[in-house]
C-alpha cells in the first residue's frame, strides 16, 4: 500500500474529521485500491484536521512530527501523506503496525 520514494514513503489515507477519538481504523478499499482509514476529533476548518492527522501518523509510526506532511489532498477526505525517512525502515514499521491492527 505505501509507495516508496527517494525520501520516504507516501501513504494513501481516507480521513474522517469530527470523530469521537483519534484513531487508525484499519485498511479499506477505495476505488479498487487499499487506503488507510483514519479518524481525528479535529474539525476540518483551518487545517486542524490535517494537523491532527500528521500528528497521529507521526505518533503511530514513531517518527518526528516534522517528517510527516500532507503531499496531496489538503482539502479532500482522500489524502496522500508523505513520511520522510528511510523508506525500508518506514515500510517495515508500517507493516508491523498494520499487522497489529488486523489482530
């Protein structure tokens, strides 16, 4: 699911703002492709939901928040989230987190 780049990985995310809690809800199919389903409590106004999303991804993958940015879809529910760093290590961390979600 993640796409590796020279500077890290890009994650496809479907974001739901105004949720009861910040959480990674799993993986779902969207237009025939797997995407991470994430929920945040923040409102989608003034970039609050995007900021909450980047913090959630950083915490989930145990990386500094400054390495996580919205690469595409800033005003859409479907986003591409860029996580900078060693693509191999990030992909391994993501695989481990996804396996834990599936249990």
